[in-house]
C-alpha cells in the first residue's frame, strides 16, 4: 500500500507540477500576447500617423494647387485688362492718326479750291484790267482823233 500512496503522492506532485507549468505557460503566453498586442497597436498607430501625414500632404498639395489656380486667374485677368487697355490705346491712336490724315486731305482740298478760286479771281481781275486798259486806250485814241480833227 505504501507503493500506492507513494505513487499517489507522485501523481499528485506531477499534477501539481503540470498545473504549475501550465500556469507558467499561460502566464508566458499572456505576456507574449501582450507584447504582440503592444507591437500591433504601435504599428497601427504608426500607420494612422503615416496616413494622417499623407492626407495632410495631399490636402496641402490640393490647397497649393487651388491657390495657384486662383492666382493664375487673377494674373490672367490683369494681363487681359492690360491687353485690352493697350488695344484701346492703339485703336485711339490709329483713329487720331486717320483723323489727322483726313484733316490734312481736307486742308489740301480746301487749299486747292482756294487756289483755283484765287486763280479765277486774279484772272478775272486781269481781264477787267485789260478791258479797262483797252477802254482807256480806245478813249485816248478817240480823244487824240478828236484833237486831230
């Protein structure tokens, strides 16, 4: 019977040892699980941080592009305004130039007309002078003829 008690004690000790080893294994497993959970959480936090940074960069790029487009639009409007102003100035200059040319043509036409009229007036005056001189000559001849009689 003593053999049975000893065997029973050994078995009880073996069970106790097995239970203690199982508790130790479970404790080690829990620690390993906790370490793995912390690593996973750290990786996930790093991933979230990276995704947040990437989203911030994407938003910053999008904002920079929107700013660029807005500034480009403003510059385009200014350039178009300057171009239109230059066009207006050029058109005004060309119109004034045409007006001056027309004024010169009108002046030259008026001057030609004046010269033509002046030439007619002078010719008329010369004709009248010639007629007067002929009349005077005729009178003189008549007076001389009367004196000679």
